[in-house]
């Protein structure tokens, strides 16, 4: 399968199901950004999108998390090729 | 060895065991198995209360050391970080930092860690180690880590952190003896783990630490932990009972934040990142990532169905149907049993005591009042059995995920679903469950609409009115069930409608951001679910034995005094009583709804609790049977007439009464808990006004439009 073409940042809610994104930036409420980082979903974390556009179901560091649309809109990711294992938090 | 400048020397070791039972605090991330471990350690020796001023539950239990010495264990609410985002997490933070005057700072801390997700769980442990208290780390779910092909080395973790690390499988009781042995140690080492605070932030940490020692009477180690926390906490969540910071410390903190903001520096992000760097180094030594599990896990396969856009809704619908059918069918037998025994008790008291006020007070006041509420215990137990089951299997988070899309339409998020679901049993546990909602406005909106969900106390009113409205011999059961569902639907629809309205008017805010962990599916712990049910049953019975008993006695007094002349019938007595006078006074307000003063007495008395309406109607209309059996009461209601001879309980009035009870705020206990949760009288009064106002308007519309249409 050809590697996806390098594209600019896109919100997590627009990442297709099954794709992996690396968090580039988190915007919005400071407290929420802080919590995302504390839960290991900060900048450089790898997120696998499982399903959803309104409410996103994702896998981060082996944990399943649900993010609502507002939250997923504020997480900007860069799509990366699906690695053999996507469990590691940081590259 | 010379310690780095920012590390204070540890306190001298205590050689002797403390005279009182040492206090352990249990902390950990949500879903790490903390409650299971608490139950395993303390068994039935638990006390559930509340932290004063907040509706966060305070669970304290007694465990025993290997030598039989009692140990006090406080189960703190689950938290991802000490930088609190919800009242639950704020309580955990405040207890650990010694900020609460109602709870002494724990002597020792048990950190429960999910071995399958060590890195994220170590974030909280890392913050706790900064507190300078003796810590024991419990590596829970070692079996699941092994199943996932991961190798976790407790000895290496103990070496890295410098504290005892106990591998454990709380569900199976494995590792508990080793844990008790560690808890029995007279002296526990303080952590040797040191991490580098980023250079740009270190001077701020030192200055705030010095101020906390000088102005807030903190010990140096706690002060350092708190200064690190204050820089990431943003002090966003303050709860009642938490000691505020001194003006000087607040000023220093604000000064640094202002300076960093001007320099465009992300100090909070830098601190989190440096912690994760330190944790990453530890995790690399301690965990060997799994080789198994390349394909989807069993949890993934279940999720593919239960979080599916179509199958997910079907599953949720089936689960909800199962819960409701169980509540309404399985509960019938124990409810009848309780009802029979309460009636038998009242008869026994009547037979054993001489007639008089004292006997009437006991039978008509205490036994019938408390009995009328205790009868709902089976329904509440069944609901909490299912809620416990859904939570312990991990499905509850999926239900919230599925509901998020619907909730977002009205401006809430999926986390409001669990409180609203609990409110079908009783609004009180529903309101208590809102403590996990992070956004204060979302929490308040959920609290304001939760009592609109039809609770089990409305059920007897619906049953009585349906019985009066639709005689059993002429109307099929499906029509009755249909009307019942209509009432539940109206309540639910109103809850969503008002949430939508409040989020657009009174409590406007940016759309809330929700992040929620979906734990892996697990087999439910029978003991945990059982304890959860027992705990709820106890809280419910305690309320019945205190608040409702008191109100029942007051209501009895109001309906028994002043005494009517000798020979008067019970309904004449009631008419002239204080309650009767109140009913007459209320009649002009409720007459447009088709209700007379006798129904007015029911409305007033059921302001204490909705189900009291049924027993009051029994007294008012002089029905001979006890209030549990609606058939004789139905006949009595059908005979009731206005002074001009018109029938009182016409189908339209019965329907109007049901509509009134769907919307009206008729529950003193709910008002009291909303007052406690919101810390003011403003919101419970507003809630009572909007709910009862809506109830009045809709009952008026039903009656007047119905009459206009010739019903």
C-alpha cells in the first residue's frame, strides 16, 4: 500500500478510521490541553483513530479513549504511515 | 550523597509505630481496580459518608495488618492527576495535600497502578511521590499485562522509585498478603526518586515553596509538591472545605504566570513533559512491551459491535429494555412481600396498643410513611445491580460514548448520561453521579434536569392514576403500559429540552470538551457489585429512617390536629385539620387544573416525597385497604365528587395529575442535595420554580384543552 502523501495538520475528527496521526498541536481550553498531556495524549503522541466523526474513538498508548467533537476538533494531527506497532506513546 | 538543591532532606525516620491506627489513602487512576482493592482490604468494614459541603463520597474502611493491628484506609476518588479537573479529583488533591480541615492528611499512601498501562498511571504516582510521604505502589492487573504479552518487573520499579512495589491481582485476591505485610511495616522508606524540574521553572518552584512554608504553614516537602502542582493546576477547581492559599503565595504565583505569559512560555506543558521524560526512562527499564496482541483483542472485537453506529444503538436499547423490564417485573415479588410485612406490622401494633394518638402516630405516621418509601428498595437495588454490573464490565463508558452524539445536540456530553440514567431510580444518586462531570456549567445543567427523569417514586402515582383512568376489565394491558411509557418519555424529553434551553440561555458556554477512557471489558466482580448494592441500600434506608420518618410524623400531626369533634369521620377530621386548611387555601390555585382541596392535600404532603400522594389519597378518601393495593383506593377515587355532584377523578383529571407529577419538583431530599451540591439556595429554588411552574402550566393546558374538546 502506498504511504499516504504528506499533508498538513488536520483535526483528529477528520482523520479517517484506521489511520494513525501524530499529535502536532493542541488548542483550546488550557485545562483541557493540560489533561490531554497528562493522559499521555500530548504533542508527539501517536493516536490511532478507530471510528467516529461526531464522537471519536481512538487508541493511545494501548488505551481506548473517546473524544467528543469539540475535543477532537482541537487536536491537530499529522497523518503518519501505520507502524508495525502503534502502542508506543512517543516516537 | 549530596542531594540536589531543590530536594529537601527527608524527615527523620520514626522508629516506633504510631500510637493511633495509621491512616492509608488509596489513590489511583479511574479503572485501575482501586475500589476492588479497597473492598478486598476492608470487606464490610466500610463507612460511606460525604466530604462536608460537596457531594463527593467519603469512603473509609478498616483493614488489618498481618499482626492484627487495625489500619484506617481512605478510598479517594479516582484521578488522572493531582491537577484537578472535577470536584472528585479536587477532593483527592486536597486530602493528599492536607488542605481539608475535615480529613487529616494521610500518614501513608497506597498508589494503585494498572500494570497494563504503566506509563500513564505512573504520572499520578510521580506527583504523589513528591509529597514526601511513605508510599507503597500496588501493581494491579498483572494477569492482564501477562495476557497482553507484557513483562512488568516490580523489583526494577521498586529500585527505580525507592519504595515498596507489590504485584497484585485484586480481583482474585492475589498479592493481598504481601500488601498487608508491607502495610504492617512500622517504618516505610521515603522515595529516593529525583527528577529534574526544568531550569526555567526551578526558581519559581523554590520561591512558591518558600512562601508556602512561611505563609501557609506547610512542611517543606509538601510545599515543594504543592508548588509544582500550583504551576500546573491553574487552581481551576476549588471545592468547599478546601483551605484557600495565602494572599502572598497567590501573588507570587500570579507574578510568575504573568511573566511567563509575557515570554510566551508554556510552563504547564513543560512541567508535564519533563515528568513524562522521567517516567519514560523508568518505564523503559521496567516494562517489556508485549509481543502478543497484534490482532484485535477480545475487547476490540466487542467494541466493534457495541460502539458501532447502528449495532451500538441496538445494544444500548436492548440493555435499557432489560433494565426496565427487570425493574418492573422482578421487583414485584419482593415489593409485595415488603408491603405485606409492613401491613402486618401496622396491624400488630394496632392489636397490641390501646387506641390513641401514640398508636396512630406509630401506625399512620411512622410505619405507613416509612413503609411507603421502603417498598421501593427492591427497585432501587435492581437498578443499582445493573449500574454496578455495567460499570464493572466496562460497558457504562461505551453507553456514554454512544449517547454522546445525542447529548451533544442539547449542549451536554456523554458523561451526563450516567447521572440521568441513575435518576430513573432516584434523582439523589443521579445528582451525586454528576461529580465526575468536569465542566461546572454542564454539571449544573445536568443537576437541574436530572429530577425530570421519572424516578421510582413517581411510579405509584402513575399506577394509581392509570388504575383510576383505565379500569382493568375494559382496557388491555398494552394501553396501560403505553401510557406509562408516555410518562417516562415525557420526562426524558423534557430533561433534554430544558438542558438545551439552559445551555443556550442561563448557562451559556463554549461547547464542552470531553475525554473519556474506555476501560477494557472485564468479568464483573460479584463482590464489588454486591457491596455497591448494599452501600446504596444502606444510604436509601438511612434516608427513609431519618428524613422521611421525620416528615411522615410531621404530616401525621398536620392531618391529625386540630381534633375534630367526637364521632367525626376520618375525612371530616382531615378536612378540619391543618393539612385540610392548607388544601382549602391551595384550591383556588389548582382549581383551573381540575383539582380540588382534597387533591391539594395530596400535592402538599407529597412535596416531601412523591409517593406520599398515594398514602395521602388513601387517608383523604377513606379507602379501607392499605395503600399498596390500588383497587379499593381506585373505587374510592371513582366515588369522589365535587360539591355539585360532578365526578372528581375524570380521565382528564387523572391524566392531568400524571402530567403534573412528571414535571413537578415534589421531593425535599432532592432539593436538599441540590442545595448542598451547588452550595446555594438559588439553584434549588430556581429548579423547584421552573419544574413546578411547567407542571402547573402543562396540567392546566391538558385540562382546559381537554374540556374544550369535550372530554
